[in-house]
C-alpha cells in the first residue's frame, strides 16, 4: 500500500463519515420538525375543546 492508496482510503473514510453525519442531522431535524408540528396540532386541538 503506497502513500496514494492510504490517502485515498483516508479520504473515503472522511467522506463516509461526513455523509453519515449529514444523514443524521437531516433525520434528527426532520424528527424535531414533525414533533413540533404534532405538539402544535395537539395544542390547537386542546384549545378548541
């Protein structure tokens, strides 16, 4: 394994980590948005009754 193979492997690992972090942020952000929307809908329903 020469230096360029090692650099390529490190770059691939870094990209995979970045992709995983991005996916995690998107999923958590979506969960927060859905949760806030659900709580808002519940609050509106409770206020109407």
